[in-house]
C-alpha cells in the first residue's frame, strides 16, 4: 500500500482522496461477500461513495419495463444497515448485451466516425459515436446515468469537504 500513499494525502491542488463504490447482487451469498469488501474499505479508511445492486431484475427488450425475477432490495437493505448511500439498481439488459456483441463482431462502429470518412476513426465536431447513440436508447443507460450523477455528487462533495479542511489548516 505504500505506493498508494501519495494518493491518500490531499493537497490544495488536488483536494481529493481515493473513494470506492461497492457492487453487489440482491442474493444473500453476494451480499455476504460485499460485507467483506465493506470491512476491507473500513480497514483502509477508504470512503465508500455508495452501493450499486447489479443484476437486479430483467429489462424487457420490447418495452424496457424491469421485472424483479431475481430478487430485489438486498443491496438497498445492506446499504441502509451499514449507513452507506444506495446508488441504484442495474437490471440485466439483453438489448445492451446484443449491442456489445454487435460491436465485438464489427457490426457497429464503437469509436468516433465521420459520415465523410468512409468509416475511419476521426476526432472533432464532425465525429459521431454509433455505439454511444445506440447505448443511450437502452434501459441500462438511463439507470447508469442516475447512478453516475450520484457518484459525481459524492466525489464533488468530498472534494469540497477536503478543500474546506485544507483551507482551515492553512489559516
């Protein structure tokens, strides 16, 4: 851990320290493993920004409705019990799986392309991202957007708290 030591010492130029996000599934066995991960973060004094419940339901490929066929709420209960933020539930999304399979087969361009570039990878304002455009249509994108916003808020909140403490020390 000595190689990580500089990361745990915030400065005025870098008023932040590492944080973690825990991921679990709603089943008891996974929750037990996640409790061990939480214990590890506590031993390291590594702040936990929150917990995500993965594979929490199934997103219908036709309408996007989420059915709770694999259980629900185990992650949220664990977060409440351990006083950490619950960031959200991520369902199994077969549309996303199909999209990623299409990219790996070369059926959808994953990188930025331009209509005038004959499929070549480009940068700049003329670039489009076919994968991103299709991803934004999935149920998963909406779920992850909400989770990501909560994580960014947590990081920004920590940064503000640390900067405030650092400025108080220099007075």
